[in-house]
């Protein structure tokens, strides 16, 4: 009960920030408060959002993945380079390659018993390097016009990426809440040793969470490649930190065992709104980092304080 | 929820300030930058664009994508959503920026004038763009290749070993400066005479370039006859490595591109053979002039190239005060 109540408050805190940002931006820019703006906002956060959903699953299990930006870049490069085999084949190849990086991460962490931070730091560098080798350091340009439709077209006035975002979040929300895959995620993140004693195949599931995280990053790679019709090894350089920040802002614990995908979505949305605010207020983008960091710290500190106070009150009552 | 209430009050106050501040009507111009920090070029460039915009009475909204293409695409869409009347774009990626330019063209039904500056799109000529204004990295590469070939030709050499200190992998200036160099060397029939030992990305960074140069000195030593550098910043690192290794000016020569103060001084001292002067101020002026003429309804050429003169020992004294003025002191 306690945990649930605290989580509810955390959720509402983010909603307050989101509403506050919406109010500020609507007053500051008369062109802002339109359906068009909200739609484009979700369009803009789709790529990071999809990746952050996968990262949330992995973070809940107590692991970590720094290689997602490289996965996104490599996926895009392979899609563009294999477009001669047709659109579907190229997308499948790209996603398979990206997902395979997650499998490698998973094997190294589980079988090699190496810290996830170190493994994914290594694969992050290796696969960015592979991207540079594959492209000979030149960004590669896509040749299939139809592929661009995937993330540039709209349906009923709503850009397609918004639909993907909704589908991904609905799916991850369901999986985390109502499947063994999701329950084991929280159990392993909460306490891997007792999970193992309880008969959960910790290694297998940890491996799968890495695979899923990379799979989502690969999907983000598909969206990005379709959006810019280009594959490049420099794409997604700063993405891992950004999406981990979004997940943490959304209440996911870096130590595992705790997190919601709806919180992550709110985190991504807040970061997206801050980005938009920088344009509307015409302030130097450097302040974006200050604002972003301040909000993250503020939310986490108040989170910690309210949880502690509640626990204190409960202890006093008991 | 007390904290929430306070937040809302603060927000409303900020909003009121924002509204009163932005009340006056001006021409609003969007200015989309790929990155600014860590770039000795883009800092004076953005300063010059701001100055030019202020002189013209424009309300300039600048965005900085911090080297992330997806962010730049978002920012361009946001600028258009904000209702800018002109858009000046420095693409992070030549090909990757094209879809959003086309999308914005369609969205504004071709009514929003958009130009690119400094970095050309790929393909360079787009129906959705009005103009490109800025330097031509390919021609700079050609000028550098030309200078090196003629230098060694005059010396009567027939075989020259060199290393290439390339710009950040994937960046168009690096790609074009390499291609321009190679093409010019081929045109002059020197492809077989120039032996490339190694090409490494020095990431436009002096420290990175210095480390690479130290490795090259260990591997190839004095067999290297020159180092083809894609910009001045890396040339400074190369020279530092040579100085640390106890070399004398002219033992192993290098070149630069940009025309920074330190580089011009190294040209005077004989460490560098030449540099190509790409003035960020001229670049900014070329871009804003072009956009201003478009806004006035004048017809402009699709390509407006800025001048990029070569600075060598013969004219370094003349250029030193000019470059000092433009780059300023750090």
C-alpha cells in the first residue's frame, strides 16, 4: 500500500509539472495551444519514447544499457545499406542486427558475469565503430521513398509515429502488469538472489530484458532512419543518458525493482516540453541542460522526502 | 500538493513576463544551428549572425541541436510552428536534413523562405530551398590539394609521403575537404606521387590530433613529408606534437583551414605551409545578406559562395590583424 501511494503521488507530481509547462507555453506563445502542437509534441518524442520504454523494462530488472544509441545508429545504417534487397528485408535485417547487439550484451552480462555498465559501455563503442566502418565515415542516404512514409506520413492528421508510440506503451504497460515476463522483471530487480531461490530463471530473463531493450532501440532506429532518410554512425550519441534520465524522472529506480512505463512516458514528455520551451522563449539551449537537470533532481529529492516522511509516519503510527 | 500550487503560481508569473516581453512586432527569423559548443568556428559565426540580425531589426530565434540530428529536425518543426517568417539552417547532416526541409515546404505551401548556410544539403539543389550561402568545403579541399602539389612540384619531388588528419567522421566538411583534395591531386596527375600512409579522424580537435600525430611519429618518423589537415584546430595539435618531438619548423609541414590567429602565426613561423581563410564573419554576413534580399522579394542565385583566400607566408602579415579582429581573443 505504502509503495502504491508513494507512486501515485510521484505520478501526480509529474502531471503538475506537465500542466505547468503547458500553461506557461500556452500563455507565452499564442500559436501553442492547438491540437496540432500536441500531436507534433508526441511525434517529436516518439523516437526517444520508444527507446525509453525498452530501457524502463531493463532498468526495472536492475540492469542498464549504454549501447542503445549505437544500436539505433547501426540499425539505421544496415537498413540503408541493405535497401537493395527491398524495403521489408532491409528493415528486418536492421532490426535483427540491432536486437543481436542486445543478445550479445545479455550473454556477456549473464554468462560472463560482467557488470552491465562495463559491457554496454564496451558495446556502445564497438558498434559505433562498426557503424563508422560500415559507412566509411560517410552518412549513407536511403533510396526507397516509400520507407520514408513510415515516420513521415499521417493518418487522420496524426503522424504515424504517434500511433507507434501509443501501441508500444500500451504493450509494455500490459506486459509489465499482467505477464510472468513483467512480474519476474520486478522480482529480479527487487532481489535477484531471492528470485533465484524462488525458482525464477534469473539469467534467462535478464538476457531477455537486454534483448527487448535493444529491440526497442532498433525500432527507434527504424523510425529515425525513416524520418531523416539517412543512416549515420554519429546518430544517437547522447541518447542513452537522455532516455535513462527520462525513465528516472518517471520514477524508475536505477537500482531496479521499481518503475512504471507511464511514468517514463511522462518523463519523456517533460523533456520534450522543455525542448519546445527553449524554442518558444528563444533561450540558449545550454539552459536546457540546467532546467532538465534541476527538474530531475527536484522530482527525485521530493520523491525521496515524501517516501521517507510516509515511512516515518507509518512507523510512528505502528 | 502545496508544492504544485507554488509551481503553478511561479509559472503564471513567468508567463506574464514572457507575454509582455514579446509584445512588439518584428520580422521573426528562425536560425537552426547543429551545435555551437566546442566549435571555435560556430561561436564567432553565431555571434556575427546575431549582430547582422540585430542590425536588420530581425527578431532572431536561435536553436542549438547539440550534435543530434533528431533534435535539429524537432527544432526546425518547432520554429516553423512558432510562425517564423524566414529560416536559416546550418544542417548537421547534409542528407539527413532534407526530409524536414521538404516537409516544412509542404506544410507552409512554399511560402516560408528557407536557406542553408555553411553546410550544403545533399542533394545541394532542392526545390524546397531558396538558396545556399556559405563556403564551399569541396573547393577548399581543392585549393589545399592544389597548393601541396605545386609546392612539391617546385621542389622537384616525384614521391611524397603524407598522412591525413581528417575532420570528425561523418561530417560533410570532412568528406568534402577530402574529396576536393583527392580530385585536385588527380587532376594535376599526382595521385601516384602522393603516398597516403594513414588517414585518421582528428575530430576537429587539437588534443586528439596531437595524440594521433605522436603515434604517427613513432610509426613512420621522418618518412612523413607532410600532414594534410582538414582544419586549423587539428593543425595546432600536429604542430604541438612536432614541437614536443624536438622537430624544427619545416621538418614535417602541415596546413590548416579556417584562418585562425594561432594558425596564421604558425604560418609566419614556418610550421605550417598555409591555411585557407574561411571567415565566420563573412560566412554569417553572406547568409544574412542572402536571406535579407529574399525577404525583400529580390531574386537571388541559388548558390552564393563566400570568398576563402589562401593565407601563406607571403601574405600572412597582411592577414594577421584581420583574423585577430574576427576571431577575437579567447
